[in-house]
C-alpha cells in the first residue's frame, strides 16, 4: 500500500495524467497500464474497470492506482473505457494478498482473478455475435428493497441484482427461478432496466449453467439434526480440549500474528475447539476464516458452523451454483457475516478484520491448486494472517512435514491432543502380509481371509465397514499374453484402465479421458489372449458383493459421484445406515465422522509407495493413519485391517502404530539426506513440446541458463523426461531446482526464461510442489 501513496505523491508533484495498473483475466499476462480519461473519475485499487485489450474489451481489476508511467512510452498507452465501481470491489488487502500470491508462485496477477471475484466473474468464451438480454437494478429498484414494497420473489430478484451493478442476463435469472413474468413486472415498475448485450462483452458476466440444481448447503442443513444428536452446543470439553482451547484463546487475545499447529489424533475433537475459538474471536469483535479441504465431502463441519453462527456465517465452495456463490461473496463483502467457511480459494474472501484463520486438515493435498497460480491455500492463509495480525491455527492428526518441523523448531506454537474424546481408544490395527495370503490362497486374492471374516462380523452385528483402495477402475491394465504389450493411451504415456464389466466394459485414460472399447485381440500382435492385470475400487466392490451377498455395498470414488447430487446422497445413505460396506478411494479417508463404522479395511496399503515422488512415504502414512482414524468413533471400538506387500516399510508400520513422532523423525532423516523440503525449497518446472527431443532440448536450455546465472546457491536437477513423459499428446521434460532461498530460485528461473518468451505458453512452474510427477 505504501507504493500507492508514494505514487500518489509523485502524480501530484508532476501533475501527470493519471494511470492505473490493471490485472485482466488472461493467463500469464503482466499488469497492464491504462490512462484514465479526463472525464472519468480515477478508480481506486480494487475497482473493476472495462479496458480495451487487443480487439476485445474486457473487465479487469485495478491493482495500482495513480501509478507513474516512467519509462513507458506514453503513446502506446490506451485509455480505460469505464470504471464500474466507485469504491473498491475487492478490498485492497485482498488485492495485496493476490499480488503476493502471483509473485511467490511465479504467476500473472490476472491468474488470481477467478479466486478474487465472485464466481459470476468466470470468463466464458461465447460466440461474439450472440446477444442476450441483461437486467440491471435501478435506483428505484434499490429504494424498493428498503421500502419493502415488493413480493418475496421480486425482492429476491432485486437483492440479487443489487449485488451485480452491471446486471445479469435474463436466462441466468431464469435458471435461479426468476422467470420472465417477474422480470417484466419489475421492469414495468421501473425497478430494473433491460438492455441487450453482446455475450462476450464482459468476462465477469454470469456464466450460464444448465445444472444448477439443489446445493450442498441445503444438504448440510438437512443433515443438521443427526449431526448433533444431543442438540447441545455447550457440552463439556475434555481436560485436554480445555487446555488446548485456553492456550489458543490466550494467543488469539493478543491480536497479533502467530501460527499454531493443533496436532490432535483422529477423533480428539478438534472441530469443537475450532468452534469455540471462532466464537471467542467473534465476541472480541474480529472475524473468522475457516478453511476446509472439501466441503462436499465432509459437510459436517460447515453444518456445525451454520448451527453455531446462524446467518452470520457464509459458506463458499464449488458445489454451490454460481448465483449462490455470488450471493455468499456479496454478503461477506457487505460485512454481513462474521465467519466464512470455505475451500482453498476462500482464503481470498473479502472479509475484513480477520482475527482467526483455521486451516483444518492442513496437510491435505486439495489446498494446492493444480493450475496457475499454483498456490497452497494453507501457505497463503499464513501470509494473510501475518498481514492481518491474526492467529492462524493449522489442524491435523497427520501434519505435513513442513508444518510439524516449524512446530518443533519453535516457529509455530505447538498444541497437542493425544487422546480421543471420552477416552475412546484408537482403532486396533492388524497387518496382513499379502505375500503369505498369495502363498496360501493363490495370486488372485483381493480380500484376505481375515478381512473377509471381519466384514462378515460387522454385517452380523449390524455395524458398518469402510474399505479403502486408492485406485479407481476395475482392472488397471490389459496386457497380451503373447507379446506382453499393454493397451496404452494414444495421447499419454500410461496404460488404459478398465472400467465396468461385461458389455459395459470400457478402457479409459485417467489423464485425458480417452475412452475405447476393450478389443478382443491384441492390437499389436493380434494375439487372442488378453489378460487383465491389477485391480481398482470397482473390482473390490464386486468382490465384497461376491463374498457377502447379503451386504448392501456401495462405492465412493470420482467415477461414482460424477452425477450431480450423487455424493451427497451416498454420504447420507451411509450415515443413515442404508449401506453396510462403503468401498472407496482416499475420499473415504477424509475427516468423516461416522459413529457406526467399526471396521476399516485397506486393500493395498502400498499403492502410493511405488510412486517416484519424494512425498510418497508421507502421503502413504497420512492416508493410512487418516483412514484408520475413521473406525471406532462411536460407542463401539474400532479395528483396522491393512493388507500390504511391504509390511516392513516404515510408513506402513508407523501408521499402523499411529506413531506420528516416530514417522516424522524417520522421514526427516530421509529428507535431510536427500535434500528435500523442509530442508530446501523446491521449484519444479515442466516444459511441454510436440516432440520428445524438443521438450528435452528446451528444458536443457533452461537448465543451462539457470546454472549460468547462479553463483553456487542452487542445485539444478535435469533435464529429464517427466515421470508422465507424454500427456494429452504433448511430450514433457522436467527440471527441478533446489535451494534455500525461494526468491533466489524464482529470480534465477525468471532470468533464464526472459530470453525465451515463446516458452512461456509451454512451461509450467510449480513453486513448493506437492508432487513432482
Ligand atoms: P477430529 O476432528 O479431531 O478427528 P472431531 O472434532 O470430529 O474429531 O470429534 C470426534 C467426535 O467427538 C465427534 O463426534 C464430536 O462430536 C465428538 N466430541 C468432540 N468433543 C467432545 C466432547 N467434549 N464431549 C463429547 N463428544 C465430543
Ligand atoms: Zn490419455
């Protein structure tokens, strides 16, 4: 912000024509400079402006106002067309956070725009000549809201439009239940104006969605009653919870920046602490940002906050329709809420005076955005907390190596919950060595005898089981017995995965979605003996049905929840006891609290270990510990059965003992020896090209340039073919830069890329990658 005021001064002194720096929603673009025409009031930081861009006109956000144009040649500077907001649309501190994010993650500021704005802002590419009717609220309409002289439905429409000064296309209104009859009545009263717009005039306009059906928020509200069976929010905290709460509260009371790691075993009651801490912070007059990995998957947390804070809470996640997300955003912006519960991008919520930021399950991979800007919501949350003078609580039963390291070295406060509430024991974990199972029962065993018996026992007792296999599909590959060839994706360097059985059988690529029929003979040698190899969740589901015909079995993975609403209905059926055995991927391991689950089975615990990634062990440990933590959360104690080919591997052994500190020590040793985070910072760079040699040559060139510009502080690995050497028809080469100073790495890379601007569209830079695949 100081940059702005000094520029203010400059422009006063020199009496220059006013200029602004604008971010536009176009990938990888730098900030653009525009002049402000004399008859237009100079826009403030955070205001939306309509600007010419090439032959188009787009809406951007002012990132810096009254900027000087030293060095830029005035002749090239275009003037902005229109200023849409008199005040900041996005608060200046959020703009500053976005700038930080763009810089840190080596992205264009414009890339952050989708996270900054309500979802209506998403750009849609539509036919340039199509027009649509757009309704915008008038001053009389605004008055009508406060005068309360409309019907409920009309009022709903006006309130919606009040939040979108530029108006909303009538089809979008219709998809929200506001039909043409209401629109024309409002227009007749003069409460709204109607105009015809070219559809692509403005990328911030409403994107039509045909599938805006009931939302998860409603599901969450519907879940309310069985979430808090006691209906008592003021239940007694355990001694451990009390101690943790008191400590965190004392820190929050200081109203200064601090990060605390709340390391609590699964079922230790962390949510209850978040709730009370949020209430305390709210009562002290400050606001709360609660980040969760995936709301649709674990609606319980949001529902508890809704119960506790009523309409002073806003929920932000991708399961809402655009209109609803837009409403939530506007409520936050207007200051109508004290608490925001949301996923990753909610870290940019326009909430003022934030005193507490909670990042639940801080280790979770879904905090990392897998497209530019490749930010980690947890880390941006820490920066936001620092700027706001807030307490940031990172909660997890299995903290990331980085966070735990900071807690151990004193950079973060460390708060521990070692016991489950009501002294419920952690699940007993038994390991089944699959090498022995294969020797005893043959190589086709999928569910070992102990696991089969355990599932049957739960059925007999009317209890529930979760069965984890972190791999989708029926079979993972098809190979030819004659030539040993596999059926591979034509676009990617992976083999196709078989989905479905019988006539419904299809081979599909999990990366590009290429789908083919499963051939009867080998496409390479015409050999007739094609064999399926490996198995995924679909096969496990079929096996459970076969061994326990009476069981009600369902599957939860990305394929099973493609249909809208399928996820919510699966989860509520399981909660209601209409499903006995739920088979699934890591989705079933996340933060669920199902009291009737007493058995967790892990079919192949080692799925993730064979992956050439420095986080493979960490991820395996987290997944196993988390899924085991789903058992025995109610009255009955839980049991976990873990099948593996590597029973001696430390991440499997220590997860079975649920011994986090021992795992941390062991893994830290490996990270130190191999020079990986948390000891060094990493930047992963992938170069794409139409040919393999093209990708390798370009990557080699970047490697050379980085090395040339380095004075011995960096270590550059590569170029090497990326583990996924071909993806969607493009070849990929990789280089990995390690160093102790991220800024240094970034700058070295930026210098190297400066001489190859044409590479920019073919290069992906991932700062602090979660995976280097
Ligand atoms: P975590 O997030 O640490 O895994 P949860 O917050 O989901 O644990 O809490 C586990 C279960 O214990 C939940 O069903 C919750 O309602 C319950 N619970 C939490 N605190 C208490 C308490 N003080 N007394 C009784 N039950 C509690
Ligand atoms: Zn593919």
